[in-house]
C-alpha cells in the first residue's frame, strides 16, 4: 500500500489531459478565462509534434486568406520575435498555400513560459490511468507519476490526448481506426539533421520550387520547406534496406540555414494505442532513420558533414475518434461546409497516408477553401462534463485527414479550453453551453469564426 504522503488529491476547475499543441492551447485558453487549470503530460516535456520539428499546417486557404488565428497565431508571433519562426511562407506549386515552420525547442520553451505566466499547473511525467465516471459525468481521474498515485478532480475535463484516452476511460463512444477494418494510417518519426548546407541540399533533393524566407541575422534567403521523392536512388535505398518500396516521399522544413527537420520515415500496421507496437516502431524507425542519415551523408550534396538525430518518440496519425453530437465528414470538407455552432475554421486539405504505408491521397477543400469546425464535434455523445479536442474529435476517417493537423488541433484546443472554463463557471453541461456565450468569447480571444459568422448565428 502506498504511503498516504505519496497520494495526489486535488481539485481544479478544468483538467486537460495531454500537452501537445492541442492541450497547450486548451490549458492556456481555460486559464485566461479565469479557470484553475491543470495540464497532464506523460512525457517530460510539452509540445507534442511541434516539439519534434514537424511543420505546422496550415493557416491560409489556397487563395492566401488566413483563417487560423487566436493562440495558434500568437504562439507563432512570439516565436518570430525569438528567431524560432519565419511566419507563414508561400509554397509555390504546393498542395497548400503556405507553410509555417517553427523551431522545436523554442516552441517548447516559449509555450512552457506562456503556461507558467497564466498560472497553469503542469504535471510532467504523469500518466492518465483511469477515470471515474457515472451517467456520463466524470468525477475524477486516476493518475500516476514517478512517486505518486492518486486522483485529480475537476468540474470539466478536456481530452487532448490525441488517442481519446480520457474519453475511452470515461465510457464515451469511440471509433478505432478505419470504420469496418480498424486499420490505421502509418506512423512516422521525425529526424533532425544538423551541420547541413541547406541550399545545396535543397538543390539536390527538391522536385518542386521550395518555400524561401529571409531571417534577421542571416545574409541569404533560407529554403525553409521543400519536398520530393527518392526515386532516383531507389536501387541504393533498397540495397541499404531503408525502405521496402520505391519512390518514397519526404518533406523537410527549417528556420535555420544549417539544420533540416526531415519527415522521411513511415511504418505501417502499427496500433498507436498499443504500447508494445509503439515500442517496436520506436526501435525500427530509429534504425530506419539511422540508415537514411548514412545514405544522405554518402550520396546527397549538402549532407557531407551532417549529423542526424532521430526523434525520441513516434508520431501517430490516427487511433481513436470519439462519436460526438456531430461527425464532420468528407462531404463537409469537399464543399467547405459552414455551421451555426462554428468554433473556428480549418483549411488544410485531406491528407491520407493509406494504411498500407505505400500511398497518399489529397482532397482539396471546396467552397471558399475553408470549412467550419462545429462545437458538436467536441462533445462526445452521452457525456456531461467532458470535451475532446485535437486529433480525436468527432470526424469521419477522411475528414480526419484534414482535422488531425496541428493548426486545426490548436483551434479546437483553444475552443475546448474556453468552453470548458465557461461550463465550469456556469455549471452548464458542455452540450448545453449556449453559442451566444461561447462564440463571443472565442471572438474576443481572436479566434476567426468565418466572415459570415454573425449572419449564421442570427439565422
């Protein structure tokens, strides 16, 4: 039996589980509404995929109209001041209008400071174990840290785990993987290359015009984003055992002239909910990236003196999605649907890495190039004081290919944080939170609800 001195027992207005970009925005938003907020993170750092060097997608529609604002923009603005971002850089001939690379370490450090300034309690190395819930109401969650095991109570809970871990433990309905088969999109691992001549690397690898940006203190423009395939090296890569297929695609981004974040790994048939599968993927993807680094150093101009650092954890694209009061679907994305209960907009196209691990599919957003994210996708059916945000919101498999990316995750995170704080303050069930309270609070926080939002709310 544990010594009572090691037990956790505390109460909050809002509890946010998961401190990736979604949870960071949720916790910041809740705290700025005056809620006493706690943020749980099983890793010893926050930031999720943004702390791996993954590029943030995307703030602007195909015609260049910015629809992602609020905390997502504030964080980028703060990073620009520190040299950790270069803004939203146009991508010629790209599948998106612009890209937003950020420095992984500066992202982590700045958001840590922001949370501290707002008084958010961050519990690092703290795993969510279980939830006590009855009749759709979550009373408390069981958590475990290095030396403590115990319960945390809150008035409202936000699941920002990406995997719907809290919602699942609370008994909310979820879909796992692709409807019917349960298959999931492949997992990947980011790699950082340092001591790179980025201009030469870009000239050697890019198959389409890259995104170039200028940065204070750097004399020449930097190729901050480029992508392509390894087709011309298929035989070498097969001989080295890097990939089991030809024409592998890769993406790079950076805010520095001598570093590259490399998204060039992939592994299929991994269940991101299974710790044994994720552990196996960590071993195999680390080995894959070590081989890829050796290949780049030996065969590609610009990498001759480079060192390669595979990331510490696996990036997961798809696991569970809750069944919410509304499921955003493929048609909604294709037509750029608008909803009366919008909490923000997304403009990243559907990006499906098919479960076989060998192909991809993009579906552009129709209409004006942006779709609304309805509040109902954040509310799991049959729950009273639980919201979800980020990768695990209520969407179909194809719509998930658009909403799983970091910019829409930050938008839903901020919306869930504000909604949770308002529900905690007013004693509302989350499903009953009036839009005439939530949407003005979102607008006051700088969240863009769409150019016709006022008309839709009045209708």
